[in-house]
């Protein structure tokens, strides 16, 4: 690489950092020069000193960024000209777990979010240098500051500084010498957690260390990415990073409005900021110049500086054991399903309310796991809920404002994609789903919080194509998606105004629609969609924790036999939980690979276990040959829990949520983290998705099952498996079948998927560890009957021992897959074949009764069942009670009465015949009205 400054002087340091980077320090005035990709960058030896004689009152406050929920650091000021921070007004809807009133609802006062206004400020820049081997020492006008640069640092030169407080007070020393880019010259920027692409901060915000997924900000000029990285020792693994222990903050916007990576340490008013006269403060930085774009620089820093890699294994339980435990827990009273309201209690956030995500989660579990009880107790009630309710959050209390619940039966709340999936799952024998899909495609709806969704989107057109096979919908999806690629993907976002994002709260709003783009790639094979999906997925990884680095050591947890207590639950009167004090390997306790919940709750929900992005990321990584995506996916899922672990890592490191009995407590007895009971089934679906996707990836696509799309809301997207047969190596039309406790393995490191076809059982075992595993597999005789003729045959060259009394041994290579078919067996299928049978019945399956604003639907559930579901949009402000009158095939009239709202009725029907129904409605004054009659069925 040609040196643009070939003159060598006594004070020149020229040392190759990497194949594309060199560093030299010609003089104090010329500063530190780093060349990368043929371009030289100037790092000035310049520091901003901030001083306050009194505590500046550091505090997080809700930023006034339009459409964005996010908390930023602020400080008290006495000069009104510096009081530029306007505290965002928070309404009653913003409350519940993760919303901290200490941040959101404290009184307004003169404050600034501009770090340069957080104290008396002065700039110190080096006036001379001195060289000693690979070290350059800088001299400053004020001897209180000293600094030196180690040019031989790998992979980056390291800048160390010391500041000795000349007087007592609160200090912060900011390194402000990095190259600065005018906003117009930046090709991309990044400041955690929300400033990404070209959405530039509108002030010199300081991100505290505990909110930095990597401790740097970055700017890219089209050739190189520039960053200032706080040295890893300033972001230790223990204790869990929080605001009170954050040793520094990072900024991107400078005083002139340019994009310039900066680090301030300590944070003004934060940990270590208060210093006595003569007290010395030491800090180290790495000067980053990488000939990569920002997402690949993020990966490089994560891997080379913080040691990110494929670091997890099952260790405590296989994912199959977790799935068995979790689905069993979902059916207990601890999971707090409210039968009368057909939903999971949401009392952690909204007392008295219920909230569901999707009926597809329990439907998938009931099909894949051959579980009739799951269908009857969870899947079918949720199907009715999703058709009838206006919003996911339902509350009978009309005065409830928290998180904007709805009391109305004005469905469907189910997204169009869910209606399409249900239409497909039941063999297109329920045309009312198609009717509702077309209705939703032509309209807009608010389903969750206050986010309005447009029906006629390209991803909804894609789902309509999957349901109907109509070319017009595929054409619409492709046309609109291509426009989306041009308008959203090809052009980096400059503001928080993406029309497909809704509000900026959950992380999917901040990236492109990479999950839907992946699906369109799988339908069309067009690699433009794959490239866009990979770009979106890589940007999503920047919300996953890559710091602090994980030490190769153990951590003592649950000190004194007490589990950590989440402050929010303590304030709600929850009781202390007790788990034995123990030592656990640090890697198992790490948040690396997980995300905070959202921008609005990132200050309290450090890392959530709901990593629904992981199977998608694993799949994108496989298609795009991107091992970073694949490693992030595995880090988010594997080896974290034995049962439902609650929601998040928040206070201290603990093994509490690893325990099998962790969720088996009453609501007020849970205090380690919050429980959102509507997450249990989506997490189980997430595990199925990961298991199937992992087998798909490890088999190089030879194990492949078609899937529907679980859209849910927020970040709760997954594929739904089980409704359509797939391929298992060379065998086609194989049905995924994984009932609870199907088999046992002597090794916890092996996950498996299972499928059936006739008298054969197909098994694929995937090793999550880096060592070969020899395991004994024992089939459950109550689920798989074997005979002397039964035998195990390899499908991918893996070897297995002889089947003896329903058991055999096999070896699975490190990180590998071993696939077998067990022949001449009898799988004991109990429910799956009935619900998946295609019902050939015809006739009207939908009707409306004007009086009462009633909607009636006829469910045809394969060969399993046939049911009438009717609900009224009118509520108890209009009617005191409602009777459903009906007759089947002209037979006797029967009735069902409801004396309390919601007015909804479910009638089992034993035969494929017509059903006539009408309503008797009692007004509040006691008078009655008879409605019109409608007929459904043949």
C-alpha cells in the first residue's frame, strides 16, 4: 500500500496494523495518522474536559424524538441557554413492566442531553510528542492530562490517558479527536441503540456503557468505518452492566453537528465521576479504522475484541427436554390462562386484562406434538379470540388505559397472514378465512398498542398468494416488494419515518422487513430478496449484545441462597425467591446474542429470552453463507434454560431461570423477572422453529418441511410447522411428529426432530457441542411400538447400533447431524391425523345477523370436529342478556344463554348438516327482541 506521507523523521512511527492499515505519528500538530484502503485518517490528540463543582444530576429521561420511544442521558444545568432538553410527555398508556416511572414521570426541570453542555468545558490538545519504541507520549498544555499511544496494539492502536483532578468535583474526560464527517459525507452511521443507517442523532447524546451492545459509535465514509472503542476492561462481565456501574459513555454527534465517534469517561455525574483533588483517573481506547462496512466492522469487533464465536452448547438440557417441560407448564394453572376470556392473564402489565399472540402457536404445538388437549384448551379458544377481538390486549374494564387495551369484539385481530395460515392448515375447507383475508387486505387496522397497519402491503399480498395460488397476488407482492427494495433497502433511512415500521419501539421497526423478504426469496428464488434479508438481519444483530466479553471462569450466583429480585416486582409486592448459592460458568450466564426488549424499555429489560429472530437468522445465514448470523442465532437459543425462563435478564446474573421448576410458582411468588404468560406458547413455537431450521441447515437442506407464517405482533414471528408433509433426505411426504417424551437420549448435547410415514419413524440428531457424542436413544414404547423386525437404517452415513428393546446407540459428530429411519414400527398417532384430514364439506360457512351486529362462522376441523361460533359486536351497554337459538338439519330448537359480556357462543355440531340460528336479545329495560335468522352449512 502506498504511503501518502513517505518522509520519515525521528518522531515518525510507521507500523502495519493489518493488511490494509498503517499508523504513524509525525508530530503533535499532525496527530495520529492511520491509513486504510489507500486513505489516510487524522486522529487528533484532543480531549474535552467537563467539570462540575456540584453533582450534575445525571438521569435518564424520555427523549423527544418523534415516533420513537427511547430514554437518553441528561444533566441538570443552571444556564437556561443550555437547557435544550424538552422532556417528552408520557400518557397513561405507557405503563407496566419495563416502563420506569423514575425515568418517565419525574418532574421537568432545566436539563440538557448534549454532553458538551453537561459541565464547564475546555478543550486540551497535545502540543508535543515523545517516542519510546512503539509508544508515543503526548504533552498537553495542562499537566493534569497525560496520554500515550501504543502503536503496536493489535488489532488497533491503543490510546491511554490519565487525568489528575486539579480540584474536587465531578469530571468527565472525552476523547474528541477522531476524524469527523459532515452528515452529507457519511454513508452510514451507528450509535447504540437506535441511530442506524443514516438516522443521525439530532444532539450530542451520550449512550451509557450499559446500553451499548458494543462500546463504540461508528461512521462510514464509503470506504472505511471509523470508531473509537472503549477498551474491554472498562466493561466488565461482573457485575451485570447497569447505569450505576457504567464507567463511560459513547457519542457520535459533535459540537459542530458532524458525525465523529467519541468516548467520555467517566460519565458526567456517573460512576467514578466524583474525584478528590489530586485523584488520578485512567482510561484506555482503541482507534478503529476498518476497510469494511459498519455491520461487518461490528462483527469484526465482536469476534476479535470481545471473543464472540459459536460459544454455547446445551449443557443443562436438550431443547427437546425444554420443549416438553415448557408445553407441560403451559397447561398448568401457573401459566394463568383465563378460560372465560380465552386468553392469558396480562397482569404483569395490565391488571385484569388478557393478551394473546396467535392461535397458530398452540395449533402448531397440538399438530406437531399430537396433542388433543393442547388443541381443545388453547388452540381452539385462541382461534375464536383471534377472530372476534379487536386487539391482542383485551380488557373488560372500559376505564383501563395502560397499553391501550380494547373491550370490543370487533375482529378479526388475527393478521391476514394468520387467516391465510388457518385457511391452509384446514385444507381450505373454511372459506370464511378467505373472505376475511380479502376484507383485511382492503382495510387498515390497529391490533397492538396504537400501531396502525395497512392491509394492502406487499407481504400481505404474498400471504394471499400462498393461500390462493392466484398469480395476481404474487405479481402484486413482487411489484410492491421491488418498490420497497428501491425505496427502503437501497436507500439508507435518514429519519424515523418508515411507513412499514409503525411506531419505533420494538427492534423489527428499525430494520427492513428482512423476515418477510426471506419468505419472498423462498417463494421466488430471487436473490435480490435474499441479499436484502441478509442486510436486514445483519443490522438486526447490532441490537444483540456482543459486550461485555465472556471470561473463561465461573461466577458465584444466588449469594446467600437468594435469587436476584427485580425492582419492578418488588414494588408490586412480589416475594423473594430462593435458589442455592452456586458457581456457574460465565458463558452460560451471558446475555451475548440476546437483545433488549425494545428501545423504550432497554434501560430495564437488558436481555430478553424471546429470541424469535434466531431461527430466521439461522436460515438467512445458511442461504447467504454468513456464519456470523448463524452463530448469533445459536447464541440466542441454546443452553439457556430447562423450562419457560420468564422474560429477561435484568438485575444480576443468576441460574434461577435455568431451573426446571422456575416457572412453577404463583404470580406473586415470581420476582426474579417478569412473566408475560402470553409468551409461553410463542416461545415453544420458537423452539420448534429452531429445531427444524437447525436440522434443515445441518442436513444442507435435505431435511425440509413446508411452513406457514406466524406473524403475531412486535418481534414474535416464527414459522409454523406440521400442517404439510416434507422431505427427509430422499423420502418425500414425511409428516413431522414429535409428541412429548417420544424418546430419551443419554446425552443432553443432542437435539432431535422426528417424523413419521406409514410404519417408519424418521429421526435426526443434531450435536450442539464441539466434541463427538455417543448416545443411547430409547424410544417410548407407548408412542412407538417395535417388534423383532424393527431396525435402524442410516440416512446420511451416520452409524447406529442394533435396535434392541426399542433402543439403539449412535454417534453424532461435533456440530454434526446423524439421521436414521426406524423401520417396521407402529407410531401411535392419536390426534394429528384427524385434525389434518381434509374436510370435503361444502356450503355457506359465514353469516351476519344485523340485530346485535353478530357474526357467525362454521368451523370445519378436518375429521376431528365441526363447530358453530357466533359473537356479537354489541356489548352490555345495549343488551342485558343474549340467547342463541339454533336448530340442526331442521331438528328441535336448542338455546344457549349468556348473561354477561362478552356475548359469544360455541356450539359443537355432530353432523355435516345445515344449522339455522337466531338471537333473542334482552334490553336493559327488560324488553326482548328477536333477530333475523341465518343458515350455515349444507
